[in-house]
C-alpha cells in the first residue's frame, strides 16, 4: 500500500497521464472545499478568545511548516508572550483529549511532530482532533496569550486571527489538481487569501523565502555533536532514513553536506522498529528529527539525527506575530 501511495504522489508531481480518470473526483473535492470556505467567510467567524495564528499548507505531504511553527513559537516566547501550540496530534493514539504533550512523552501516544515541537520550542503543545477544544484548553489551562495551530488551515471550526501557508518551492503545487487527482487539499487560489505565503527552499511569486538550515549532527544514544566537516571526515558514507512527507528534501540536504548517501524512504509518520534500521553493515544511520524522537530508545551508537531550523529574519517572524495580535491589516 505504501508503494502504491508513493507512486501516486510521484505521479502528481510528474504530470502522469494515468491519473486522468481521477480528475472528476479532484474537481468535486475542489468544489466542496470552495463551498466550505465560502460558508466560513460568509458566517462572520467568531473572534477567538486570544490571538490564533494558523500555520498550514494546501498540499499533502511535507512542506516544512513544523520548523516554522517552532521558530514562531520561540520568537513569540522571546518577546514575553505565553505561547501554546495546538495540533491534531496525527500519528498518535490516545483516549484522553485534550492532551498536553510532555517532553518525555511516548511518540506513539502523542505523535512525532507534537513531541518535536514541545522539545524544540519549549512551549506547551495541546492535542485534540477538534482544534476548537484544544484552543479552549490552551486558554483555560495554560493561560495562552498567543496560540499557534500546527496545521489546521482547512479546519474551519477553529477561529483564527491570521493564516500562514507554507509551500515547497521546489515541488510547487504538482499538477495543480485536488485530491485524489493531485496533491491539493484545496484549490490553488486559496493561497491568495492567506495573510502570509512562505516558500520553503526557493522563490515563489508573492511568497516570503524560507530555508531550512542544518545544524550539527547529533548521536541519539549519548548526545555527541559533530560539526558537518568533522562528521563527514569520520563518516563519509551513511545510510539516510526519512519517514516524512518529502524524504527527497532530506536526502538532498545530506548530499549538499558532501556525504555519500544510501537513501531509505519510509511512509510519513512511520512507527520505526529497530529492525527497520538494520542495513547489514556498520555505517552510521542519520535521520530527520521527526524520526529521531521515535528511535531514541533503541540505544544504537550508529544512529544520528540532523537538526534543522527555519531561516527567516526576526523581522519577518515579528510581522507574522504582530498580524495575529492586530488582525485586519492588509494581507501580504
């Protein structure tokens, strides 16, 4: 099933003609999405109890929004705001919602991205499939001054003050069609209605440019850090593991660091077992941070992670936060 899903995804971005029979379904999904958005806009959505910034995307798969959420949360915290991130908690399973993520939580319970955000941003992360309930919990329990929603652009039960959409500048919008004929959750013109459009990894018309900057590789079992040059000198050839929406972006980053990479792509949010990482040799295995939170308990000295951060000027992060605190200004 995973191989079939990956083939369909590749077809979206390659313009494969064999997807043509799915176009009527894509047209229907787009029509329904437009209707939902019109109802949301026409109903004069309620004002949220505190400022709410939604960071999402219009495509399925990874665009780099999680590093942006982390950067925004850290910047807002530096400014003295009480920040809470809310999330659906995709990839986790719990019978108890709303749920506040702890830094030592089990990723199988809370999901990999929420756990990564809680650790890297050092702010409360509240999970609930109903983000409006997560918002209430963020205000009632944590006294939030600012709530950042990780994803949820299409979750119209959640009132919001401002919206940021992130796109992958390299992959773009694929064939421009809605699911299942293409990668879009909503028609592309939805991007004209957000407050900020951010292009990860390159230029895009009307968008702010963001880059993901790699940090020093870290070994999972003991926290040893090596800068890129020392790591390359010690470990010139590696196995690269990525269970994310766009694994090629991670593999390309490692190539740019000068490593000889044997890539291993897994489904997004894959629940790793130690056997998944047994490749028959002693070469290091380097993985994304999102994957690393699920592999730290393996106690294997071969396992490393490559942290990344969203590179945006503080003035840009401030503009997004200020728009949320003072909504209604002209959109970017």
